[in-house]
C-alpha cells in the first residue's frame, strides 16, 4: 500500500496532470521523440495557464520550497522556482510511470536540439527515498543547459492514479 | 426483415451506424468503443486535423539560445531537486488535516 502514496491528492494537480497527458498524447506539439522542452511548455499558452492555475490553487505545501534548500547562487531565481514547483510535483510525485525527464548538458547544447537519448529517466517512486536522493544528486551535478519532458497517458498504457489512503471522505 | 435499414434522420455524422446490419443480419452496435482497425461499421476515426500542431511560438521556443532559456531551466532543475529531496507529499491524515480544502 505504501508505494501508492503520492502528492496528487489534490484535484487541481490531477487536472494539471491530465492537461499534460492530453498535450503530449493528443496533439502534434511535441517533437518527433515525443518530448517538449521546458521552454516550449512555457511558450504554450494553455500549459503556461495551467501551471499558473496549479500554482495559485494548490495546497500551500506544494508551493513551498524552502529557501535554505536552494543553493545560494540560484536564489535569484526563487520566484521562478516557486512558480515551477507545481510542475516539478506533477513530474516527481504523480506516481505515474509515464513521466520522463531528459536533458542536454552545457557541452551538448545547441539551439533546436532534443534531449540526449541516454539522458531520459523516470523519477523514482515517492517512497523510494534512496533513489530520489540519487536522482537529485545527479541533476545537481550534470550542469544542465536544457530540460525536456515526455509524458505518456493512460490511453497508451494502463495507468491508474492512486490516491493516498488518507483522502478524506466526501 | 430487411438486411439493411435506412438511417434515421440526422445520423449521417453519428459515431455509430445505427440501423445497419451485416448480410447475416447481425447488429453492428456491439463493436467495441475503441473500434476495430478496419472500421467495418463505418464509424469515423479520430480526425487528426483537429489536433493541435506545433505553432510558430513553440518552434521559436525550441530554437532559443542558451542565454534565454537558462534562468527557467535552472529554476526548474532546482524545483525538481527540491521536490525529490523533500518528499513533501501528504503521508498521514494528521498532515492532511493541516490543509483546508
């Protein structure tokens, strides 16, 4: 049961998550490899709007990023970090096996290039603390120049969003 | 009983070809909703022309230089790291009770 825990016990997050499934699965917006870079997502009006909606309406806890947790040289980006934290939650805590994150390092970057095929990974499950720490360490050490998302949907594979068992009775 | 009924008015564009039967007299309305690849009952597939395509803005965003995209990418990477490290999801009902609906 514990591996079903996730932070998507929030209707706003579910709607946001669903938006990404539709965007990636039922549109021709993604590149050939099925990915969109962060910059492309933010340039897409509906997606930008959905991230803002999640940011405005989700639980306080999902918006909260402690300043102390952010390295000094990135604190200048705190407003952007807080704005993008709901998207990070959808990617890391949605308990969807279908979210993948890819990247280009500074050495590999050139405009109009998609993620290195070997860089794709799926965020570890919420309860897999060890793997999540390793993934965080990896992201920290890579020197990432561009980041990409690939999100499948329940239409292409059997995925069920499981709520935490503590969802209050309605 | 005729093998083929005429279509009811207004059903020309409907998903299900109502009233049709096979030459053997079987009704076709039990075709799975997902459809079969040959679509022998005449239902229309999803029209790709209605799907959103890559517009100019997305294409331009794809080709932005590093200096333009770096702030947002750095911020998102830091957000991912923070979320992966803090595991800030609701785990107990006491924690859940801290947040109003």
